[in-house]
C-alpha cells in the first residue's frame, strides 16, 4: 500500500511539473504580445503620424499683421526636376540622406593633379579659407594688388626670385567652390616677364602657368601652411558668397524623368574623376573608354555585401573574389541603344534580352560637352534603371568625385 502511494505521489508530482512548464511557456509567449504586439508597450509607432488630425490653418482677424504667422519649416513640393522625383512610384519612399563625401574623411588639405592641372583641395568653405590665404601672403611678404571677393581672385604684386634677378614674377590665386559640399579649391597661375624692373602695365594672364616649377613652389608652400594651422584667420562672411552665382561643379537632378548628375568640368577632369569614383565604395571598373565617356562597372552595396554572423564565425565570404564579366566593353557598346533610341530608352528588362544574354553590371555614360556634361547610370544594354536604383548609383558616384 505504501508502494502504491509513493508511485501515485511521484506521478502527481511529474504531472504538476509538466503543467507548470506549460503554464510558464504560455505566459512567456503571451508576454511577447504584452510588450511588442500591436497593443504592446513597445509597439511600432512609425506610422502613428498618419493618424494625426489635419487642422485648418489659423485665421487672424482682419487688420492684423500676418507676416509673423508664416510656416517655420515649410515643405516644398517635389517637382519633376528634383532628384528624388519618381513618376513611376506607387507609394512615397523617403529618400536616404546624401552620404558624407569621401574627401571629408581624408586629409584636410591635399594637392590634386589631373593631367597637367594641379590645385589644392581643402575641406573648408571659401569663407573660412579666404582670410587664411590673405594671412599667408602677408606673412611671406607677398603683397596683394587685387582682391575680388565675388570671383574669389587674389593677385600678388611683382616680385623677384633671388635665383633670377632678370625677370619679374606674379601670381594669381583662384578660390573656387569644390566639387563636394563644404570644400574649396585653390588654383594658382604663375606669370613672368623679362626685365630687372617692374613692367609699367600688367600683361594679360596666360591660360596656364609660364613656369611650372614656380607654380609648384607656391602651391607646396601654401598647402603646407594651410595643413599645419586650421584655425588662423577666422571666417570671412563676405567671402561666403564666392561661387554663389556659379552653377555647382557637380549636381544631382532629373533629366527627362531620369536621375542624372551634371558636371561643370573640362573633359580631362570629368573623365578622370568619374574613373576615380567608379573604383570605390562598392564600385568595380571592368573597362572604360574616356574618349567616348563609357564606363563599364560592377556595383554592390557594401552594407548588403557584409557576411552575417554565421559566415563571419566560419570565415566565409570575408575575402570575396572580384566580379567578372564575359563581355568586353567594345561588345557592350556595340549592342547598346544609340542616339535618340538611347535618350528615349525604355526601362531595363534584362531577362528579355537576346544578345549578350545575362550581361552583368552597369554602364555609366557621360554625354554632353566640356563644362556641361550629363552622367547617367544604365544597364549594359543602354536601357533605363528604375529611379531608385539609378539614384543609388549616381549618389555613390557623386560621393567619391575629386
């Protein structure tokens, strides 16, 4: 009898433990709903603004001043010329903010060279740069005979090098807005005339320096000074207007309902900076032809390409192989839409293409003329990408321009 009672008690205890486990499991599952469900404490509130009431604007009595009652943060309407415009979108998609320029994460001052052209790139606005340049000239006894804030030009007086007393030398410094926001460029031109005395009348400035070595000397000295001291000189409020009336060297916009980038650059620099950007930040350049403005590239968003924790644990995908293509640039260009067909191209349907089937990558196409280029991102057949995809490619290119 005692044995049966012990077995019964043991069985009852086992059942109670099982029931207790089920009760705890049920409570834990229902607890998730308490905290994270639609009615939970930590529910998703991202769409709550859609439930807000729309109130009519405040109406003031007649005869009162209405100017002070304007909108503090008016939201401008999106037009067909805005970069975020998408006529094909079925619902509104909040665009991502512009990525920080790659140049902003590098040296504050550096000398850039493209072909025969050189300039100083500074991660500072012209308003900050102008007084620092004036201080540099004063500290080196280089008097300024002309200073044009509107055009960003400073011209020095005539000077003589100790190594050459039979010539007179003069410099012109041109301060421009950089390609990237909040950057500046300093272009220097050197001019020289023969004679031991200063000329009575200044000759016209040449298109490029007469002596490359003397241009390089001033550029190196100025760059070193700007790099060593970033605080001297303060900010010139008047110099903030430098380049204000000039179109941006690189701008994002819409052209024929397609996201594009415009470049106000000469051909050498435009093609060089696109080639530079097409090798960074997720881009891989398969092949290019600067003479025709054709760049055959592969692109993969670096955030999407990162391996997950499981792959990182087993060191899978940490060193991915470069992308490849079975087609040469010549083949791709020969098969692309041309002329008016390219301008009025339909949207990309890669699976339907019969020639160069499954061509990977993208085409970055530069058209136009020096000082007025248009940069488009297309599929390898010359057809348009969906606006969101095209915007991502063009924005990434814009970030890496130099």
